[in-house]
C-alpha cells in the first residue's frame, strides 16, 4: 500500500457506472482502497489499464455467476489473464430462481476458478454466494486451502452456522449497508470476529440517500457497522484498514 487509505470498498463495479473514470476518481479523492470487480474477463484489459497508475483502486478478474449461462466459454480468456491478476472477482455461485438453471455450469466454472487460483497461489477472491452458501463453502473447502488463497465472501446471506463454518475455513466478509437493513444481517455483523470484517458498496447495485452508492459512501457503512457492533467509528475504521494490510500481505507457501 503506497499511502494508508482512509476506508476500504472491497467489492464494487466501477466500470458499470455511467462514467467509469469519474467513479475511479471519486475513490482516489476519498482515499478509499477500492477493489473493482469485472463481470467478464473481456473487461479485464481496460480495467487493468485504468487502475495501473491509481493509488487506491485495484481491478479484479472475474466471470460473474449470473453471466455464466451465456459466457462460460470465456473461462479460457480468464485463464489467460490469471497470471497478471492478484485479485479475482466477481466469481461464485448464484442459486436464486433466475440463475438456477445454469447451476451445474456455474459449479463447473467456480471449481475451475478455485483450482486455477490454488495452482497460482496468493490470489484474493471476492465471492458471490446467493442462496448457495453451503455449496460455495463445500467447494472452497475442497479446492482452495487458506494457504493457497484468501476468500472474501461478498454480501453473505447464509445462516449463522454457515458463517461460523466460513470463519473456520479462513474466509473474510465484506459488508454493505443494505445487508444491515434486516435483523439477520445485523446479527451477522454484530457477531463476526472483527478481524474478518471488510466494507463494500457493491455499487452501482446499492443506493444511499436515494442515489447510487459510490466508494466515498463507505464512511456511512462504517458508521452503521459501528452502531450495530456498539463500537466507535474510529475503531471500526482502523480495524478495517488493519485487516486490509493483513489481507494484502503475500503468503509464501
Ligand atoms: Zn457485485
């Protein structure tokens, strides 16, 4: 990390905003360490180029589970770019009703992603697990040991026992404001070990103050987490920046 960031947005999609460059500049200006996802490996070269000279914005190489039904063949392109990517996302499984039909294909792609990451080592993954926490954790346990890569579960909505299992498997969690609108989400945020907690916006798919959330809105997410955990904003903020330093440390295996 060149200069310590103020905040962390570990999962958003800056290239899906109406103005990609100004979304990047928003993150830079606010000194928010921002991990911007790609939904298809075709978007990787442009994302890599845009984030090459930034202080705080990094790109992740992904193949979104909601696109797998029509883009599974792009996995060969994902393989091609993997050696130049430290961050991988958005990847994972979506077993919601709209994507259930492609579940077998999604599984195949996700296993391939996990195995590729294990082979290369030292990758950091942002993982989608809608209605599939158990399956996602089963596959992580089988294919990506914590010594081979680090997993951040984005917008986790599994049960308390699944959350505990994820903690036991070494996973982290990135928390957004919308997760804390319901009791189940608040309970998760209240009980997670603080050293596994990150913040995210998942912008532009979330809203804040009746507009699209952007990385500089993370300050409000930190405030809400502090409220839910009965902690101070300063403590949560510095814990998360510390967690980022630990996450980014290369692991020699
Ligand atoms: Zn996302």
